[in-house]
């Protein structure tokens, strides 16, 4: 049986070397190439699309992060699967990775057997999310179901997320980074929120957020 051909993408050489050495002990895998950023990975695939089955993708990288790179890869290279390996176990990262089209998500501190299972699963066309990642998503879903019982005054879920962050003191850039949206989109959300609620300034927005329980007052 032909080995599963892998493009290893991580900006830290020591991490790439560690993963590569681990995979070398398993004959069903072959690390064909490495990349230090999302841009490098995409450039490689543009020229060598038929040489890769699975991309192992980090999230935090220069030039282009792993989430944006995953979007490009899953949209441009139909048969290539992406497994994200990350230190992040926060729900927004996991959701963004899923939305980007990744076939799996595992944490970097996972043991070897889990990473092997993850690669084999997505290479065969299945999805793979580690038990910790799955539990985080289940907890998030249950919390959101509870939150849906709260009257939102016609606001969308994303607009409520923006209110919580803005009322907590986050700048547009910080909101953009946390929700993985552009600063222009944040500004659009803020304008829509003010219009829907009939608010005139940030002070009124903060007062509204406190009243609704979106932020706490020490």
C-alpha cells in the first residue's frame, strides 16, 4: 500500500523535526515536504499538488496563519486533507478551523498514537477531532443552547459576541483578532448594534451590556 504523503507546516523547525522523527517510525507515512508558513505551504501545493495527501497545519505562523491557509487549501485543492495540530484548545480557534474546512483538529501535546490515528482517519476521508477538542465543542454547544433562552433584542449571535468584547474594553483590533473577522466587519457590527438598540455612544452600550448580563461589574 502506498504511504500517506504529508506536507508538514509549522514555523518552528524544532517542532517540525520532532513530528518528522515521530512519523518516520511509521511506514504508512511519508513526509514529502515542509513549510514554515501558510504561504509556503500554498506555494508548494500550487506546484506539487499531486504529491500530497495530508497537510499537517499549525495555526500561529508568520505571513499567513494556519486558519487562513486551511481555507485556501480546502477551497483550491479538493483532494488534500488538512489536520490542524495546535497548542490552542479554545473554542473560537476550534470553530474557526472547522469553518475553514479542516478535516481534523488535534492538540500538540497529544500522544503519538492519537496523531497517527488522526492522520489515518482523515486520509481515509473521515473527520477526526481529539477527545479534548470534542469535549470543548460539546460544552460550547450546550452553553449556547442555554444562552438562546436569553432575549437578544433582535441581535445576531455574532453581534452579541461583539457587544461582550467591546463592553469589556476590547478595541476593534482585539475584537477582530478574537473573533477572526476583519476590523471593518467589527465596525459594521458595532454600527448595526447601535442602530438596532437605539444607542448613541459607548457608555450606553456598556450600560446595556451590564443590564443584559453580558459583562459583570466588580
